[in-house]
């Protein structure tokens, strides 16, 4: 299994760089991962990340953009503003979770 080192921590990742062991994640690491993709975390950013983590713990799969919007009550346009380009992939990356199903 591939590994990478971020902020002095060795992490299990897949070939795309997504973490494969969510238990290695904490918010300090999430902030470092966000920096790597050019996102400066604010409390508005943490709301969907925390939702992803809690939903993943129950559903055992990374929620889609639509699920984040409907279940967490965060409009899709806001998610695009917070995580420009590919918000579902970027949120999963920062949250230390697998890429959501259906993401290219």
C-alpha cells in the first residue's frame, strides 16, 4: 500500500493520493491537506468537512455533493465557492476520506 508524508506524518494513501485509513486523520492534518490544494480553512469550510466525517462513520462511504447539500443544508453553490472546481473531491481529500463514488 502506498504511503506519503504530510506535516511529518506518514499516511496510507491510494494511487490518487486519497487517504485509505480515515483513523489517521485529525483536523490539524485536514488543515495541512487543505493548504496542499490551495484552500485556507475557515469555520465555513469545516462545516461540510465535519459532516463528511460524521456521515462516513455511519454510511461507510463518502457522501456525494448532493448528499452534503441536502443532509447538511449547505447549498451546492456555497460548496463550489468554498472548494472551487471539484468540491466533492476536494472535500473528501481534506476530510481524509475516499473519493466519492461517481467522481472522475
